């Protein structure tokens, strides 16, 4: 293992911090290391790195909500949400 030091401007750091928290990482450094490792890794069939503790908790919560009769979304609703999110 090698340790790398880098500098981010405040805007990038804040965004990395937000994404790290959203994905369940304990630190920004862990998040950045995972993003870079994934980007530099050659093709892999192992997708375990995508299932962070935060994402697993979120998935478990969604499953529990659906089982309890909570609202579900149609494929069209999901596509519309993603369209709005990525178009700004």
C-alpha cells in the first residue's frame, strides 16, 4: 500500500464529503481512495465495493418499507426522477 497526499479546493472537498457521507464512508479519504481504486482497476466482476454500509442500510430500509406496504415507484417514475436529477 502507498499513501498519497492531495489537495482539493473547498468546493470539491465539500462535494466529496457529502458523497462520502451519503455512501456510508467514515472519512473523505476512504471515499476518494475507493473512487480512485475503482477507476484505476481493470475490469472486475466483484462489485462488493459498491455496497458500502450506508448503501446496504438504505437498501434494507427500502425493502422493509415495501414489505410494510409503503409506496413503490413505477419504472416511468424512476426514469423521470433520474432525468430530472441528471438534467439539472
